[in-house]
C-alpha cells in the first residue's frame, strides 16, 4: 500500500510540473499532500440517518470533501457552488467515478433534514453528513481541518470556525490533495479530470 501511495504522489507531482509544448503549464491547481493524510474511519450520519464513513462508504476512484455548515454566511455557499459547478462540467462517466461529500461542522443546528435541503439546493448527488460533534471533529482533525464552535452572538446564534479547503480522498482512503476556497470550477474540474485519468 505504501508503494501505491508513493507511486500516486510521484504521478501527482508529475502532473503539477508538467508543461505542454512550451505553452501554458498544464499542471494541477491543487496542492499535493505528501505525505497524505490518513483519513479517520469514524462513521458520521448521512441524510437518511444511516452511518457513513469517509473510508468505508466511499468506494469511488476519487472523493471530494468539504467541511462547512448551512448557516455559514459566505465561504460555504461559495465553495458548495464551486463543487456543484465542477460536477456540471464533468461527463457521466467521470461522475460515476466521483463522490462529493459535504460534512457539517454545526450538527447542533444541522440535522439530517437541514443538511439534505442544503446539499440538494446545490446538487442532489452531493452526499450530506452530520453526526455527533466529537465524531465530526475527529474526522476533520484527521484531514487537518480545525472545527470549533465560538461564543454565542448577541443575535442568539453562534459562529462556527472550520476549514475552507476542499480535500480529495483516493481509493486507498488517504487524503492526497487539497484546494483553497478560491479555486474556480474550471480549475477544479480540470484537476479532477486529470486525477481520474491518472487513476
């Protein structure tokens, strides 16, 4: 398995540095994680109320994961729109090899029904997860995503601190690449296409 991960890392680095005939670089926008993050197998809860693990229940060639929450005022909607737009740029064969997962960082407010409404508004194929906060924190931490619920606001609500990156999980259940929140739909679709072709 370690040899397979090393080969993938080499292939990803090759994609990052590849250039086409002296024209614009054709490398990836995302950042290769070397070594990759070992994703926690702790199960969360999908919108149907069933257990869902990012390692045991994602059997596609590639899984994109974003941690956010439905009451997020700005970044979450932007990233979710990017993920939905990326899906619209892929063909059916590529979509069959890809899972996109949203994990709430605010399970106190984001129950199964709230998460289902949220992800469906962007793309019904996106998997939405909630669960116990401690479990979410454990899974997020394994992917270097910080999750924290801040103090209550005067309005009665509260702020939630969370990572803003999209992370990729490969077939070996390792997180091998990440993209910043400002990645475009075209850039992400290009990278996903390249990663699927390499796979």
